[in-house]
């Protein structure tokens, strides 16, 4: 969809692992480790394709598939190097009252839950018209 | 990760239900956003909170000057 809008839309991903999803938290931290190595989005896509296989061995395997240094990745994961960054995202989401996923803010408009592409296009098109 | 910054410019009102009183501000550096989040669910049209958001540059797709910004809060599981 970003390609469809050709530079007119920017996407920012924020971590909001829910407490009931016990395997999610390490996956979010692992994605940030991948990001530090320049592979955030490929790892992000791999996680969604693999869910919910998020054991440590799985997370390391996905890093290997993407050509990341497995030892460095394991160190990052085991040290929980990005735990505080994930915490910050969770705190910001909670401050906004965002307690379910996915939740989107499209130029500030709250969109809760999985939304059809048609509805997304409609909201984006409206936001673009308002910016003219 | 960004830190708090001065807010250099207002961007626009957010939505129909925000027109009355709310604006969103982007910082001069694009890593920090102060956001007045609104709910437009019928019957609950009111401001929820004003929250300063930060994000990692690696978790962004699209140009900083894009007229539309989608912030996705999601859970891998």
C-alpha cells in the first residue's frame, strides 16, 4: 500500500506486545536487534509469517536466514538490549489508551482493529485531501 | 531514539471530530511527535490524551515529508 501511494504515506511501527501474548515480547526485542543490524523490516515480515513460533531458537534462526551475525544477534537478544525501547512504546500506547492490536493513528485519527484495504484507502485519501 | 524537542510548526487539524479544538504538532526533528489522539467512535468524540511519541528510524518506512503518517501499534503474536 505504501508503494501505491508513492511517497505520500509514511508508516511508523510501534511495539505493543500484549501481556497475554507471552511469546511476543522477545519477538519485539529481537526485531529491534535486527533493526540495529539494518534488517528491521525483513525481520518484521519474517515474524508475522512465522507467528507464533517465537522461541529463542526460532528468533535466532530467522536472524540467520536473513544473513545476520547469529552470535551478535544472540548477544543483543540475551542482553535484552532494546527492552527499555519496547517498554517506552508500551507506555506511550497505554498513555493513549491503546490496549488492543492492531491500532493505527492516521494523521492522528484513531483506527482500531484490522481494517480492510478499502477502508484504509478511504481514510488515507481523506487525509491527503485535507492536506491540500 | 529521539528526545523531546521544541515544536516548530503546527501541521493541521486531525479529523472532523478534532476540528473544534485539537491540533497535531510535528517536531523539527522527525523523531518526536506530540500527538493529540482522538477517538471518532460515535458518541465518544473527545480527546483521549496528549502524548509525546518517539520512534526508532529503523522502524519507519516512507519519506519524512509525507503528507500522511500512519502510526501502527501492533503485536507480533
